[in-house]
């Protein structure tokens, strides 16, 4: 039977519950345990797919095509494991399932209530996520006391007494503020948060204390006594030079000792040598490379979380700091690409939806192509690569994507009526289809062309597997014209164009897939690694 570690948050949000959960999971995995991860989101949206990146941050896409919370990305990057749609669920999904079952007569006319029906559905989903694992680490989104989170709190409380559960361990992440005027660390917010948990019926067995200042031994002892946990179960989580140093910080504090004791896991000795070496290269690298990151969601960098982390992973393996030069594509439209990208060793044009900033991205692509600057275009970045080439090389002045101009006489990017979905079935897409339901989502195969940069990046692999999140496709009608003019299709998926390159350019690649979704600290994505390497060599 599976054992469960529940991670809750108190005092305020954004304390790093996701990194905490991922770090604990990483240590357990490196100690030889089979670890599952689960993020529960109390919001009522069915999934983050139609939520604004500026409000929610990045939508992370799993291998099986689920649009999930960005913390699933943290789990995959830390544990070097692909998790599935069962690793994230929301209040919206829980209520939808219960209501559909009720409408189908599944409850035989019972009055449907939060307890037992909603809570029961939550428990069954947690158990489903735990199947096949020694330990499931469960992160509960939100903050203790939130009205939205109460059914979830009740569910994990009930699991303490469940005969189908081999053991439970509760970890509470809280803030320890430093009051500058008084010159003191304050434990009272944590005490109140723990009291709120106890009122619900949950007694945390470990406190992860987020603080900007180190906690003196006397303070940790006081915190342990007031929160009724053992002294070795107060773990400080200070601001780290890199999020990937957090597992090492926890390991130095013997975080696994109380967990192993309570869950009867035996002696745990995680092998973190390789991890530690990579972290050192992130914190103190030998080299440096500047990447011009062209996007339009720059007000919230979390919109590009996986891509930022993928660049860090590549830098760690190349022992170089990847310095990101953030370039707003709308600003390029005003000032020109050279003014903003001249000092960059490489240019990356990221994905996105909507017309805003598109012309600026096209100018950035033109700058990288003409000036022989290493270039990587991802998703929309690849689509606009075709548009730029059609306009400036083929001479199709009004070339565009039908996403931005339905009347264009040269639709380089179009909306195909039918395509194979992630499960292999046919799906219909039209302009009127709901956006969330017509995306090509999840992992698809991509056949690479012999002699291409793409195949070389993936160490000679003929077929690679990468994840997608897009609606529109490259129009194959223009393939012959593009290839005759020097743009070569080097990746295909079931007849769809997946990757393009430009002849007589040191390193120029556009990919329809999102390589950042499969990049991990210990195994960086090959195309992003090759791009950063090319940028390093171009200095």
C-alpha cells in the first residue's frame, strides 16, 4: 500500500510549496523509493488551459495531453519523471465528476453533499494518483483557512484513518517574518496557522520555515514546542541561489530522518552527487552566454517557467550562465530588432497566442536569419519563421497565419479540419471550435531528417517524442517553394510539418513542439542544449 506525504501552506501564498514538495520527492527518489507527485488546485476552473498566463503563470502540458498547473513542471524537472493527467486535479474537475454521476443516477437518488460525496471523490482521486508508488507526495494549493480548500483538508484528514492507506505524514510550509524595527523573527503567524490546521483536525508533523534570515537554535526549539513537533522536524528554507539547491539544503538538515521514522521507511541515504555537481555549475559557472528572449507575456516571467528552467538546465551541462535578455516583441515594433538584440549571442522566439506583438517577433526572426545569429523558434516562433521567410525570401508580401489574417492570399499557417489527436483518433477543428478543445496537446512522434541540426541535436535519433500545445499548423502547400528557396523541413509528424531549418546559417531551427516541457536538470532537452551550445560558440 502507498504511503502519503501531504504538503500544506500557511500564513500566505507563494512560499514555495511546489519546490518543497518536489525537493522532498527528489530526495526520496534518489534514496531508491518509487515516488509519485500530485498537485491539488482548489480553484473552480476545470484546468488552467483557458486561464490567462498573466494571472496563473504557465500552463504545463503532460505527456498524455493534460493542461496542468505549472508545479507539475517542477515535479518533472526535479524528479526527471514524466507524470500524467492524474498528477493534477481541480475543484472544477471534482464537482464536474460528482454532478455528472448524479445526473446519470449513480447515487440512486441520494442528496449530494460535500461530505461524503465531494470529499469521497477527492480521496478516490488521491488514491488513484498513489497507485503503483511507494510514496505519493501531495501538494495542496492555496493557504490554510481558504474556504475553497476546506473539502480537501477534510479529505486528507480522513485519510489518516483509512485502512487502505499505509501511512500519512503532514508537512506545513509557513512564513517566519523578520520585523526589522524590532530586530526579531516572529513565530506567531506560524503558531496561528498550525492552530487553524488543528481546528480542522490535522496536526502537522513537520514545519518548513520560510525565512530570509537563518533561524537560531533557540528559535527553532521554541517553534517546535509551540507547534508540537520534534526539534529535528523544524526545517528552515532560506532563499536559495538556485531552486535546485533546495534539496541539498534539506538534505544537510536531515529532513528525511523524521519522515523515514514516522513512515517506517528504514535508513534513507540519497545519492545526490551528480545533482550537487550540476547545482554548483548553476551557482558558479565558468562561462556566460546571452540569449535574447523575445516574448509578449513579460509582465509575468512565470508564463515562460519551463523555458527559463530549460535554459538553466542547458547552462548547467555546458558550465555556463545563461543570461536572459528579455525583449518585448511590441517594443521591437517601435525600436527595431537590432537596437534590442545586437548584444545577444542567440535569439529565442517563444510561443504564444493572439496577434499582439507578432510583427515584432517576425522582425526578430529576420534579424537572426540575416545576421547569422543562432536562432530557436518554438511553436508560434516556428510558425512565424515560415511567415518571415515567405515575406522576405519568397516575396509573398501579405504572407501570414490565418490566426492573424483570415484574408491572406498566402496562408503559411492554417487551421486543418482534421488531425490525429493524442490518443490516435481523428479530431475536427474549425474557427468556431472552442479553443480549449481543439488544441493539439501532449506527446507526438517526430521523424527527423538525416543530416539535419535537429537529428544531430538528438544524437542521431530518427524518431523523437515531444509535447505540443497549439491549434494552427504549417501549410504543406508551400513546402516545395520554401525548400527551393533554402528553408528545409527537417521534422515531420504524421504528415504535419514539425521542424524547419535554413541552409547556409550556422544554427537556425524552428520547432512546432514545446521542447521545454521535457527538459530536466539531469537530462536537458537536446534541442535547447544544442541551441545554447551554438550561441556559446558564436560569441
